[in-house]
C-alpha cells in the first residue's frame, strides 16, 4: 500500500524510501494519538531522533546529505548532525528550535529528571538533563564539548570548532581501527558547515586545545573490545579459549 502511495516516483530506491518514511510517519501518529486518547499526553515525554546520516560519504547519490560532508558510519557532520525532536505538552514550549548542540546520550538523564529521579554522581552519566535548557531556564550551552570515537574515526566539537578524523581520510576506514586524535582536521562549522576548509595549519592552538580535551575524555573510556574484523576474531577466540 505504501509503495502504491508513491507510484509516481520512478526510481525504485527513492520510492521505497518514501514508502518507509510514510509508514513510519503513520506509526508515530498512531502512537501519539493513543497517548492522547488515554489522556496521558501531558504526562508523556516523547523523543524522536534520526538514526544517523544517509548513505554516501560525500553527500552524493540518491539519499545524500548535502551540504553536509559524509554520511552513515562517519564522524563528519553528515553522519552525526541529525533531527532531534522533543515533545511534552504543558512542560516544554511548542515550536521552539534549539540551536545549541545536544546528543542522544542526554535522553537518559532528561527522562530521569522528568520522572523525578535524581541522578547520582557515581552513575557517571555521559549526558545532561535537557529540561532547563529546553524551558529557557538555562541559557548556557548544555555541553562545553561533545566527543565521538568510532573505530579510527574520532571527533570533538567545542562551540563552532570541530576537530575530526572521518572516513575517507588517509588510513581512516568507515569501520575498525584504533582511535587517535593525532592528525585530525579542524573546521569552523559556523563558517564551513560542509567541512571543506581544513584550518588545522592556520589554527594550531585551537587544534591543541580540542585534541587535549578529546584525550582527557578518551582516557576515561574503556578500551574498545572490537577494533577490526581480524583483531575481533582473535579476541573472540581468546575469550572462548579462556572460558574453555
């Protein structure tokens, strides 16, 4: 039925995509309508978030991310800059656009706060409670910095500045590899949302600042259990041998 709804789209993949989005839209509508029918709309905090960027590393192809660089499985903006919607009638203002960067890790502490649960410091939650930022009670940035580590791909954003090693750079694959901030490229997202003009050579102090922040953050992370398919197989064999 959904494919028939978009029969006018001649490209098969584009028609399938349109049908899937339409089916999802209908399903989300049914969920929200059920919440209304139950009289629970003002008691329900709803998040709707995209998975990740579309395929196509440089935004080319049927489902590109232009003007953003990169796409799915990358730390370029095309892979991490996503739609993020929040709804809570009576608690959050409707129609407000939040320009300050947030991250999906914020869902956990935000939901806890909405439920009246105080997050304990020893839980070491990575996200923050977004409610005071969404209601306008807090005008500061929710995060002084945001960090990513995905195989050999890494990124850190502080304000408009972003230091990144994304897929497609020399030696950086879409998956696997060991992470390091060394050799990352620097971009000013306010001036260059497409990450085309690498400013690392012109702004060495900013590179050092962001690299130091990423290294400090990464020092608190566990070592990755999976680095590449080859190393992953070795690790799996070693664990099985240890169990045996």
